[in-house]
């Protein structure tokens, strides 16, 4: 499905370099390559890496920025695998996309593979007929994006999920939402669809988890989740309400339905950042999202009281695969003309995946 190089071991030379040596060399390479190099960085990246990003954003923002960049010959994506795939599909064929560490995947994206999805679709078609349209969170493989494109569906991000769900339900009677059940459930509930009209598809048991009548079913949710955002629980909120009742709680919609309902507000990474920025300085916040971003927000507003909703939360482990040594190694191989870790999605997959992505971007 994808053209990519195998995972290679970091050369010892990079393990022996100091932080300042690595940083200085990266700045040198950025200056040397100029506009031929573009480094997009996701909000969840480490500070040591994000300082070198030409643009910082969430999945939707970075997808748009990559699509609009016609100048860069090399795009070194500081994020995870599915983001680099998306960047490759949206950019010109002459542009090459790289991922500094091929181990930087996404556990949520891995929860829905194409074989499971095709099998689920066949069973659901037998149960419900041609009444279903698929949507996939952008946190999914190129193969799943290709699947949604082939079946008239689209991608969504946490920024435009509401628009996309409303659009999908105008196209077909029912929605099949992959791979994050929480974003799908929270978004559908937000537009007025009751939980009683939502089912969960279990790909391992190969069955639909639903107690109602099939004719009432509107939303079919893939049984997947983000391991980071599942780390926030109603107990965290209840404890905070007791100790700091004045504190506002804002969470990402990848959190469970119970957490989103008990929080004061919920929204995409971009929404969280903008909401806190626009709030009065005397408002204190507890944030339910990835720790690298939370720490960055805390450092940006030293005069405000801002904490993580779960103070024991770790940063996203796969995002943290991208570090200074791997970034420098990637850039050195580009300069030497022996670039590694290229991610390139094949033309057949790209064709329908692009349809899925374009339907998303049209409603961004």
C-alpha cells in the first residue's frame, strides 16, 4: 500500500552529540535548504522538536498547509505516520515526504485495518442495505481513507467533525464512523442524535453492539479510541470540582462521552488553544488533552493557573518518537542525497483517498 523504508537503528554518532550541537546543525541545514525544506509540526510534539517547525498546527491545519505548499522539495513531517501519508497524498508528485522515525505511529489508527473494515462493511450492508455512508477520522491509515472515498464518504477532523456528520446524514440515512468511537459519539450527540440510536461495531467479535431496533439505528461507531484521551475520567472531573470548583474544565472530543458531558467545554486542539487565549486572565483552567501541548500552554501563560485534568498523564508515546537525534539524522540524509524514511502512498490508494480528503477540506 505504501512505499516506505524499513526502520533503521539510529547511528551512534547522534547519541554522542550534545543538545546544542544537534540544534546548531539543524539550524544550519534549515538555512542551507531554505524554502526547499518544509517542516510541519503537530501540537503534540516535544518542545525540542517543535522549535524547528515552519508551521505548527493540528491535523486539519497541517493538511491544508502541506496542500498549499508548492515550493518545498522535501517535507519532513514531525507528527505520526498517518499525518505523513496525508501530506504525501495532498502534495505534488515531485515533493517527497519523510517521517524522522518510522516507529511514530498512532494506536488509534492501528485499531482499524482495511481487512476488518471491508468485512464490517459487507456485514453491515447485509443487515441495513445501501443506507450507510462511511466517515473516517483523519487519524486513520491511507487505506481507510481510500475505503471512505470509494464508498462516497469523507474524512473528518475534530475541528470540522460536526459539519461532516451533518453532511453525511444528508447523503445517507446512517453513518459508519471510524476509528474513534468517542469523537463519533460526541459529535453525533452534539447535533441531537440520542445515544439510543448509536451502535458500536466490534471488529474482533465481528458483531454489532446494539440493543435497539435496527430501523432506529443512525450511527455505527467503530470500537476504537485514543489511548491518551481515554486517560481522562469522570473521577478526575469530580475530584477537581471538589478541590477547585472555580476552575474551568476543557477537554478534547476524543475523551469519553461521560467526560465531555461533565466538562465545561470541549473542542479540537485549535479550539482549546483559542478558547484559553481569548479568556480573561483570571480564569483558571484544567485541560484534558495531550501533555506536551498542556505544558506548552502552561508555559505560554505563566500568570495564569492552568493544569492538566489528569496530573499523572503522560505525553503521547508515539508522537514522542520524534526527537532531536532522529530529526537531525533525517535532515542529514536529505542533504547527503541519501534520504531515508520516505512515505509515499501508491497511486491507486491515493486516488480515492484524495476524494475523501477533498470532501473534508471543502468543509473545513
